[in-house]
C-alpha cells in the first residue's frame, strides 16, 4: 500500500473525485499529516466516516514504522525507521538553545564510501522517495510537545543528498511552505561530499538554502585516502562550485572537516587548510571523529584538536568545533542501523542454527 505523502496532489484529487469528494479534501488530508499530527485516518475526525474507510483500504497515512527510538540524556532523539520494503534509515532530533533541529537521511546507505562513516560501509541500496524524506521530518516533529515545532533541518544523515536532489527538493518545498512545516530555507542546511554540477544546480535555484561541503582534507592526496570520490572530483573543482554557490546566493559556505587522529589532524594540515580557504567566504566546522565499531580510526587528542583550531584562527579562518550530541545512543550517522542489521543477522543465524 502507498503512503499518502508519496501520492501526487493531482492523482489524489482524481481518486477523491471518483468517490464524489471535492478537491479541498486534498488540502484537508495534507493538513492533518503536516500540521494536525495525525498518524491514522481515524484521527482525521472532520472527514466523512465512509471516506476514512475508503482511504484506509487504499492508502497508508504514513508509510514508515519506528523500529527503534532512543533518547539520550541531552534530549537528543534518534529514530531507526523501517521503510515499507524493510530497509532501515536513521534520523535524529537535536535540541539545544531553543532550537529543534531535524537531521535527516536521503538514501538507504551511501555510495560515497567515506572511510570513517558507518553509513557507507555497505554501499547504497536506493534513494529515498520525497515522501520518505518528508516523513522523517513529520516523525521527528511529532516527538515535540503539541505547541513545539522544528526550527532547523540539516540534511546530513545517511546518503549523499545531492545524489537524490530531485526528491530532496520536493520534500523541502513542502517542509518550507506555510501549509507545511514552515521551516524557511535559511534554516535548512544541505550537506554534500562535493558534486560540483549539483552544487551549481542548487546555486541556480534562487533559494536561500545553506550549503555545507564535507572537505575532510586540505589536499587531494589526503582526501583520496578518506573520500574515494576525490579521484573523480578534485578539491579545486569542488571549491570552484562552492564559490559559485556563494556568488549566486550570497550565502557563506560551511566546510565540514572530520578530524581523524594522525590522518588529517596535524598543524601542517591546518596550515594547508587555512591556505586553501583564505580569501573565500568560508566557515569551518571541525568534527572530532565519533568512534565507530569496526572502523580503525580515533578521535584526535585534545591537545592536537586545540592546536588545529589555533592554527586555523591564526590563518584568519572562522572555525567552530562541533559538540558531541547523543553519543551514548550511537548518534554518529549509520551506527544504529548498522548495529540493528547486525543484531537481525545474528538472530537469523541463531534461528537457522548458524551460530
Ligand atoms: S560521510 Fe556522508 S557522503 Fe560519506 S559515506 Fe557517510 S553518508 Fe555518505
């Protein structure tokens, strides 16, 4: 059965028309899901009872199941979601300083293969539909008190957002509209490992989305080791596309840099990074690596982290170290999905006598 969020308005309208219903029912249904927090047709009390019955026979109001819901001491919520085809994705609600930020996924797995990332360990299975992307926002918003609303979106979960740009933009359009979740483009950050053609397309949309480019290295040699796609797309092409984004939108670009001990965290790396970004409208977000089971990387020492920050500041670069949120609930992207897949595989092996 299809989830209502994945049914285009025109299709829904003709389905309703064939059942003698006026076109305004489309808006009514969307309002229930987006604003009214309905998770079943039964809750849509201003729809005729017979229509609710017909809808129940044909569609699902929401199509995703919450497989696990973890809450950390700092009120970070993490949802492991089971899609209709059984695939798992993650999304996170981060709460601090009056902000309620949804971090969402755009693909099942990821094809970019960054070495430090749990999401990319098994490659990409498929793109999420626009409805599946939107539903993550609805599920996270529904965790807030009735008068609470999401204030920000970061598209930094599982997957490369620009590799699924059409579906993402469709979902963000609804998220941004007044009849939707009312989250302005300036409060939405799209993160990418760096697909120049797609960055340019994003720049030309005439929207005020924030762009975050995952750099992770100050040169192609180090980056090649960490982000395999560097072989096809060197840093210069990515930076040129990011500059174009700034020219077209006037929005400062954020550069994300995961610090891995002894790999990209030396003062020399910081100096080189400062050189790369000098003269650009850039802000650097440093992310000390979150330990991931099965990966042979470590966080930098506090001393090395501070030295890295100092060197960037000496080079005149605006820099911030990202705080660790929800670390006790496998909050690094892809970790919860990975541990759940492992548990399921073990349970299956026990069931079939293979353990
Ligand atoms: S860090 Fe992002 S782009 Fe890289 S593998 Fe993980 S999800 Fe994909």
